[in-house]
C-alpha cells in the first residue's frame, strides 16, 4: 500500500505497532496502513522516539481503564498467560512493564501488538507465597503469572496490601463523615465486604451493621426526595431481600465529596435488575437482563463499577463507539469483558422527570421485555 504524504492526523488508538529506525519511524495502523515519519534533526530523534512510545502507552492505558489516575508504581518483569482451553501457557515468560494504579494492575507487553494490554482488579490479585510469584485472575478462568520482577516480592506485596487497605479506609471515612454517631466497629466490618464498590444484600447489611440501612435511606432521600417514590415502588415490587446496596469508590483519600450510593433491585416477575444511582448528576434508572443468581449479580456489579460514570456507553451504537463521538472509549469496550457483558445485558433506561411518568415508562418497558 502506498504511504500517504503531506499532512495527516493519526490517533494513538489506531496505532498497533511502532517500528523505529535510525532516522525514520514507521507506524502500522489497525486498518493495515503504514505511515513513515522522517527525522530532520538527529539530536532530538531519540527523545521523539521515547515520547512517542510513552504517549502511546498512556493513551492506551487511559482508554482501557476509563481515565485512571496517576500510577503508584512502575516495574518490569516476565509474565505468562494461561487459559482453561489450553493445557499449557499460551504465552510464557515474556518481558513486560507493569503499572500499579489505586485499584488496578496493568501489564504492557514489551513486544507485539501495542494495543494488547492485560489488567486485573486489585481484589483479583493473589500472592503465591511458596513460589514468590504474583497471580492475576482475569475472569473466565484466565490467569497471568508474574515472575523475575525488578522490585522485591515483599515490597510489591506491601504495596498491594496498602491498596486494599486504602479501599477499605476510603469506605470507612465516607460513612464516618456521613454518620459520625454510628458505631465505628460496625462500619469497619461493613468495609470488609463493601469496599471498592461491592454490593451487599440488604439483609446481610442489617446483620453486619444493624440500623445503617435506615440511616442510609433517610439521609439519601432527604437529599434526593424525588427519588424516594421510585425506590419505594421497586422495594414493594421485589421485596427487601432482593435489594442490594453499594457505594462507588472515588479513589480519593480522604474522599473530598459526599459518597455516591447506588442500589440494585432484583425484580421477580421478569429476570430484570434495576439500577438506581443516587446522585444529582444521574436521574436515570437502568435495566439489565439478569437473574438473582449471585454469580450474575457479581458480574453485573463489576461491570457497573468499571463503566461508572460513563453510562452513556450502554446505549451507544457500535458506530458511535468505533467512529463517532465516543471513539475514545472503543478500546475499553472491545478489550474489557465487563463492559461487553454490561452492554450485552443492557435492556433499557428510563429518565426520571416525575414519578408518574417514570412508573408508566417502567411498567411499559417491563411488559415489552416480558413478551420478548
């Protein structure tokens, strides 16, 4: 294919390989095109190559992790990728760079397709004490093992534990600010099962922290009184035992703003879960095809945390994501299984303007879904 000349614009997300030369740089794109950059200043060429790689890495990571904060730790090592469909590692002892964020670890292979990044939630990282290796659970029974790291095993272990404790501490700080008179011991116990945005069944919440649910409802709906009728309607519709509560993790220590809570209502007449986000910025009820099965609830929960606050991606078309106004998120949509799972389960949404209209729209949508 002939290389285009003149002025042109190329996005980092389109680049799949960077081939550096002594005085030129060849960029291969996902569409199969090749673009060549020629150097006229040898003195600045090495810096340009380094910055091109660095900007590309940062762009891909920001797209993959939906705009994460600054990484806490960068180190190098080897990784091996395993899958249940293969009896041996699909990729074995390959070099990579690793980037630890407050809630994720990202693996950037040192060679091959530059868009192929791996990542794992902090809560899905396990340390094998005997082998001194790090094991990442990627979901769908896929695993990555890390070895020969450029930092000590004990130092990395301490950093991972620090991240986990940080998530629990942020949860505790948020609730203690909101409910200063509530027993701190109960808030601590609740943080062990709800930190990082994990949802908990209302009955279990009552067992761990009796009375907190009532405080939470009163405080939240005093601030957002117009949402109370919708919540109570869903509560009567599905029963208290089918309501789950969660809190989004801001990632800030200490949290600067009031926490944003959300609830999942597992409906009984149809296999649908309704999501209500208790924030002034989001007046939408989202519906997903999902049963009460705990595994499905966990998968839905993980997807909701991954995509928050970019819920417009649920209803966005593939054309909008691939080539339209939401193309900056196409890497996350294509590479993150939680986002694909959530889009596949998405059944519709209702914008809250008045309770009467919301109720009519919900019943109409549920009736339509029960027939499909």
